[in-house]
């Protein structure tokens, strides 16, 4: 598979993830996420945001997340709205994306931390979250 195909596939998978997350959010959760982003998304822009997809776009425009850096998205799911089910989806995407990256792909320290934290929870080292990652539970 060529590098360009991997990138295109990764971008498509990332958009699919964002749409899936959007479908799982309530209006209250969207408002909480908008408030959480108030440090870098101006008030006027936040007021215009009516859907999660619009929020994701604003966050990406500010460079806070991308298909290769889901750290802030993980933080939003874990800290802002405490949705471990959605966090699991982000981590599952990140695990899959890491496997598809060319060998030169790099992960941020934060992404590595979130992945390790997720793996630890899956193997019962931290008991606050039950693992639903099919790539891990199938073993």
C-alpha cells in the first residue's frame, strides 16, 4: 500500500470516527465541549457552532487535533464529558491508525500515555474502565 493511500485511508477513517462520535453526543455534551474549548475558540465562533461536526472542524482549524494526533480528542472524551464509551472509540481508532502508519510515523507523548492508560485498564491494572477494544479482548 502506498503512503498516499495510507494517508487517504487514515483521513477517511478519522472523519468516520468524528461522525460516529457526533452521533453519540447529546446537546448538553456539545455545550460542555464548546465551553471546554473556550480558551482557543472565540466566543462568536462558539456561538455559531450548532453541531459536533462544526466543533470538530473548529478544533482542527486551530491545530488541536488531526487524524495523526487524537490527544485533545481523547482529553475531551475523558475529562470534559467523561464518556469512556466514546473514549474507547477514539483509542480504538488510534490503535488501528498506528498499525497502518508507515514505519516513519511518530506518536506524541500524550498519545502514547493515553494508549498505555487504555491498555492498563483493559488488563485490569486500573479498575475504573472496562475495556471494549475488540483488538485487545479477542486475544
